[in-house]
C-alpha cells in the first residue's frame, strides 16, 4: 500500500526565546497536497526564486496580492490544510503546571488531567500573573522557569525557586491567596532532579506537541496512517527515537487521555523524514500557511497590526485552517472547557507505560 504523504513546516520558532514579546506566536502547519497540486498553488505567486517563503512575500512589494491569488487556489482549503497555533508565553505557563505542579500532585495521588484541571489551573494562573504581577515580576517568574528547564544548572534551579519565594514576599497579604498555584511549584524543588530526568531540555519546544496534535487530527482522514515530510529541524531530529516509540504497531487499539482529549496511543505517522524545504513544494506551501497564520494571530497577542494589514490578512481566512490552539482563556470549569470526565487513561501514566514498560502498551 502506498502511504499518503503530508508536508509540514513552521513559523515563529524562536528556540529558547519563548518570551520574546516581538514574536509571541508559533504555528505548525501540515497539508496533504500532492507535489503537483502544491507546485500549481505556488505558481500563482509568480516568483522566480527557487523557494517560496512567507517572510519574503510579506517584505516584497505586491506580496499580499500574490498571496491573495495563492489563497484563492482550489487546493488551499480547510479540508487539505491544518494549522495549530501556540501563544508561546501562555504555553510557558501551561508547562509550569504540566511539568512541576503535575509532578507534585501525582505524588499525592491527585490527577490534574481529569476534568481538565490542568487547563483550568493554567488559565487561572495566567489570569493572576497578568492581573497582579508587574512586568518585571512576570519576567522573573516565567524566564526563571524557561532558563531552569533549558540550562538545567544548579544556579538556574536555585534562581527559579528563590524567585518564587521573593515573589510571595513581594505580594500584598490580600493578594497571596490568588497565587496558591505557586505552593506546589515550591514543593517541586524536592523532586526537581526526578522531574528533570523525565523531561529533557526540549520539553518547552512547541514542535513536538504540535506534530502530535496535528497527526491525530489527520488520523481521521487517513485511518491507516501516513508519511510526513518535514522541514529540517534540530528538535525533531533529536526526537527520532521518541517518535519511533509512539509509532510502534504494538500500540494499535489503545487510547490515552480523557474526554475530548482522548486519542489513539499509536501515532498515525508511519514514516517521518526531514528534507530541505526547497526540494519539496508541499513544505513550501506549509511555510506560507504557517507564516500567514502566525502574523494574523500575533495581532491578537500584543503585536500592533494596522487596520489595512489586518483586513488583508483576514481576507485569507487564516482561522479556517486552525484545528487547535494553545491560547489563554477565562474558562475554568469542566463544562466551559469541554473536559467533563468520561473515563479514560491518565496520559502521563499511559505514556510512561509506553516509554518505560518494555514495549508493553497501556491496559485497555
């Protein structure tokens, strides 16, 4: 059987600079256009260069008009394209909850994923951080976490936890109760070495969760699996073994997760290859789609966008291609979040069995 081939690329990857206010958005895009369809769509841009890039098109005179023709191509439609959008600053908040808070809660026998408690807590934490902390305090807390997870030195670890202590000292007494989520983070200091063993320095990179989410989205269209050709990426290359583990046929028929977040344990990618984007028209298509979506979303994340540019970007209907976001909201109940518990397998425990269970899949 010939596998369908999907093409992937990204926009807004700033590496460790997750908190760069000038680049707040990361987008990953996957499309299933054939090479012929992708080449035909790229031809609408009327470019002489070997490779089409969204960045160059936005700088180029008449670039938006060229993009308009591209988005009018019959293959550039939501059934053929899927984007996932990350608000990078909020993603850092979610990772503090998923990495540190979850580790402490798990030790105490509390499942933060049930009923979407982890999402609710991340939303609550984000609201409190933005509402009551100064810009400097926000930077100290979030940058401290990023630096600790990236650099993993004793100095960065101590700086992060000392920063939380200082933050609590600085808060007025009548505001401290809004920051109860910080106390499990403080407790995590006692098990930080164990946490670091389970989460490598690339745990903050949005590429891996983006590919997992988009792959499960495409699984509905291609239930027998598919191949993915992605633009060269250091993170993905280093994660080859991880992807191979989750692509194991022994995982067929098993699910992990709860409620609307349930998904097949086996990743539906059957082949994952990396290649220069100039060799694959499909990857160039994803580059353009991700770039447009990133610029449009940035207008809602603090980057000034003049009305004319906003209308032009909106004309491309970038939101119609978005199948998921990591984005802050005020939703904090299971009903608001759509995460009312209906059975399932704890995702961390389930994947731990996959990763460390000598090939034994989680129980059905």
